[in-house]
C-alpha cells in the first residue's frame, strides 16, 4: 500500500505531460495564473541571486530585479573568507556525511527486526517509534543540552550526530517498517530454512530490495541534516564547531549591511541542498509521500 | 561470522538489530522528553549541583506572573490557525491545478516545492533582507508601483510582524502540502471521474462529489501535519525577529528556549515545554488512533 502511492507519485513527477493541446479556455487561464504564481514563487531566488552579484553601490542604486551589469564575484570569495564560513561549511559536510548513512543503516536494521522477526514487544516498540515522529524536538532543547553536556559532548561531532540520529530514527523506521512488511514472507523463509541468520537475510535480501526507498530517505535526510538549526544552536557553542546554518545566522548579525556578501552567503548555504534536490527530485516526492499518504 | 553460530536464537538476533537505533532513540530523544517533565517541577539554573523540587511553582509562575507566556500562547494559537488554513488551501489549489495535463507542469511542481528544501534559517535570512524597509524587495516593488504609503516596517512594527513572518513561512511550506495532495489525487478513481463526466457533471460537481470525498484521508493527514509543524516553528521566527518586536512574534517553542538557554531558568522553560508537549500530544494521540482504525479497516 505504501509503495504503490510512492511509485505512482514519482511517475507523475517524471512523465512529461504530452497531451494534445486542448483549446480549453479554462485550462489556458489556469496555466497563465500558474505562470504568474510560479514567477512570484521564484522572485525571492532571483532577487537573492542578483543581489549576491552586486557591489554595495549597485545594490543601493539599481532596481531589485535589474540583473547585475558587472557581476561582483568577489562577494562570494569575500563571504567565504569571513566569519568562519569556510569552517562552518566543512563542519556541516562532516556531520552530514557521517550522520546520514549511519542513521539510515541503524534505522533499517531496527525496521527489519520489527517487521520480520516475531517479537512480543514489537507492537509496543513500533508505537513508541511512531509517537516519536510527531514530537517536536524544539520542546526539549534545554534538556538535550543538559544531557549532552553531562556526557561531556558539547562542541563535539558525536554530541550533535547522536541526537540527530535519535530524532531521525522514528521517521525512517516507520517508513522502512511499512516497506519491509509489504515484502512477501516467501522471500526470507526459504533462506531461513536453509539456515541463514537474520543478519544475512537482512544484508543479502532485504537491503538490496529496499535500495530505492533507502535512496529516497538518504536524500531527504541529507537535506534536513544539512538544514538543521535549533539543535545545533544549543549543542555547538564554540564557533569553530558551528554548522552552516549557524554560520549564516551569525553572518547576518555581523555583516548585515554588506548586502552583496550576505546574499552570497545565503546562496552558498542553500546551493548544496538545491543541487541535490534538482538532481534527485523524484526521490524527494516518493520519500515524503510513501510515509504520509497511503492508498 | 562466528557471531552467527553463537546467536541462533532469532530473538537474540532481533535484539542485536534493534539495539543501536533504539538505544540512541531512547537516550537522546525519549529521555530528554521525560526529563523535561521532571525539570518542570524543579528550580535550576543549568549549572548548580542542586535541583530543588518546587512543586507547581514553575507552572504557577508561567500561568499567573510571566507577562510573556500568554502573549506567546496567543501568538501560537493565531499562528497555528493560519498554518492550518492557508498552506493546505494554497497547496490543494496548486495540486488540483497541477494534476491537470498542462504544459510544463513538472517544472511548475519543482518550482513550488523548491522552497521546502531550503534551510528555514536561510529562508529567514532571505526574507529579512527582502523585508528591509529601505532596500528590500517589497519596498522596491511598492515604490515602483507608486504605493509608497503602503510601505511598512514589516518586521519592526508589532502589529504586522507576526503576519510578515507567516508570509515567509507560507512561501516555504506550501510546496509540502501540494506534494501530499498530489499524491492523494493519484488515488482518486479516474473511472468515477469519467462516469461523472459522462453523466453531465461539471468541473465543480466532479470536485465536490468525487474528488473531495476521495481526498478525505489526505486532507486529514495534511491538516494534522500542518498543526504539528506549526507548533515546531522555531528557526524561522528565531531568524526573522527573535520573537520581537515587543514579543509580538514570540511563540511557545521559542519562549521555552529563551527561558532556559538565555534567561537560564530551566524549570520555567521546561514548564512551557510541557505545556507545548501536552498540546502536541492532544493532537497526535487522536490522530494515531484514527490512523490505526483506518489501517484496520483497510486490512
């Protein structure tokens, strides 16, 4: 049930509408309206991009949607060198590269055990997990700080990666559990009779089968880890440990009058997630909808 | 694989598979959640070795003496109502439109979804600059249209700041509702739509009597997710206004954070968190029961 809506959705995203041009006036009006709304939706991006390439003088003297006549690329190199921006980029990259695959594999293991091994308490655990998908972690920033602090992990990579995994587990387990449940018993039973352990079945049979779902979750998780702000704000106090969202926030505070550089900093913060999105668009949709909307 | 020989019991294997994820989840997610309840009955500045038990004093303080709590509460209610109405409504309209066979509809979908993947803190930074009363986008547009008198200090005027923040939030979150509705629309029976069309039903009637009933599940899901994500609103408020001016954009999540991490009263911060937690649970539990019933009905 979960997989079907996911695939139908991603197909919907993929297939280009090649309908015969109907001369339906309502559809034409609708299309024009959509075009206008889409342009409004894009306007902030265009505005930010243009401003990021303007000198301070050009920002104040030219119109917002006037393309920069003499692109000031130095805004990017200057912003990069200022206010720990480069080290924030590196920290974000390290945390994301460790957290995302690690969290996903742990979630997949747990989801497999919950879905495919008969346990008395698996229903209760699953309920606990589903509950976790709904709870706002913003509520627990202070106790989270206290906990990580008492473990001596403030301003360390594990100190932020472990909570990130903890808050990523519920959603991922929930999705993967649904997916594993849908895989027919026969696939694993033959192997079980042959004496294979669940570790082998998980690794050899189930992991390969769920690769598309894993890919979708991987990409969603990449973006949300890259973008995370609130937890990083309390767990990373030392500015040399800051991630990109923290770096951008402080950049805004310190150099808010350097419009060109500020906007260059915004572009650089947003770019990695945007590129990932544009390349893996269809996975986003399937990753999101497979969990939330069922047939 | 000597491990395999020692662990023939499938229950042991299950435990080994479950343990890492569950331990991390329990320690770093569930424990802080329980701890926030304990903290809400204590007086603590975050450093002192002693955490004296003070009973309901923290709750009494936030309900009766804290001048900001009820402002934050009221703003959270207004915010949540706006979040339940507007992003789902715009998302549904976009989904219905983009479910038609239109030229370049995939490009349109991609454009409306793009803001969803951008860091909320970057959205805040972008919009703070667009709201700049001197060089910002809105000032510029209104000036070019000759509407200078409409120019506001978007984020500095306490009567408009909350709505300015919401517009930025709307821009970011519409794509999320849209995608969920688009997925839901794939489940609307085309046979029924065709049958209704042949029977002479117009667009509105097809929508009203075929599409809308088929979307009921999706609508519930979108509304619940909207409530939950609206209660979580933190980054965008923090980045745009920090709760100001004069607490006019202060909300419960941010105020709990401010009490604990900036005023260093962890007990009061925790009490605010517990209030927010209870509100969330009041939405989540009925929803979970509803989904369970729904699943049982499906099977």
